[in-house]
C-alpha cells in the first residue's frame, strides 16, 4: 500500500508529459469554445430581441395606420351615403310633385291661343316627369304601392288617416293616397306609400 502511494506521488511530482499537456490544451480549447459560444448566444439573443422589438413597433404602427384609414373610409362612406340619401329624397320630392301636377292636368275643350299655350306647357311638364321617372329607374328606384286589403305595417306604410270599411277587419290598407318608392332591394323602402287604414 505504501508502495502504491509512493508511485502515485512520484507520478504527480513528475513534469508534464506530452499526453498530459495535450489534454490540458484540449480542455483550454473546450473552455474557450464554450465561452465564445456563450458570447455569440448572448449576441444572438440581443439581436433577436432588437429585431423582435423593431417588428413589434412596425406592426403596431401598421395596425394603428390601418385602423385610422378604416375609420376615415367608414366616415367618408357614411358621409357619402347620407349625402346620396338626401339627394335622392330631394329627387323623390320632385318626382311626387311632378306626378301631382301631371295628374291634375286640365282637359282642353276648345282650341284658343291661350289654351294651346297651356297645353304645350303641360306637355313639357309631362316630358320632364317622364325623364325624372326614367332617371329614378336607371338607378334602381321603382314605385312601391301598398296592396289594398293587406295588413298595415308602419315600417312599410305611412298612415295619413283611418276609415271604417264594411267587411274588412281593422288595421288593413283601405286606400292608397300616394305611392311610395323602393330600391331594387325589396325591403329597402325609400319613401313609404301614404295610406288610409281601416279602423
């Protein structure tokens, strides 16, 4: 046992041989490689974090700009829609008034210069009325009539009076006083027809 300890002590006290120095250099290289790898890993993480932050900021800016553009577009469309509906209602008022004027046209019994002039003027009014009606049809606006005897619906009809009708139950359309207008979409009523409703 003492001999073994002496041999081990002698080996440790001997100068480094070729084999032990190679192992030492290998460990040094391994440690250096590990430190270099850790430095590069830290640099990679820092670069990755910077890139992620830049992408996040860029995306946040993009999302904010997109939201702002969407809100602006929505306001523009809403404004145009309101303007279009106002313009369309003005045109419908003109169409209704022209219809009334044309329907109240007097009959001409004898030909005199004054009556002839009135007849020509009324003919011009009729032509303008047709042009207005054609313009409405061109944009998909068509007359919408209430069906006599059908149920009264406030969203589809405008009640202007009531009347008792024999053989007809209450809240039915008794008479249409003025036609309405609708778009090509059947449920989109622009102007409700004015009706008399049964009591």
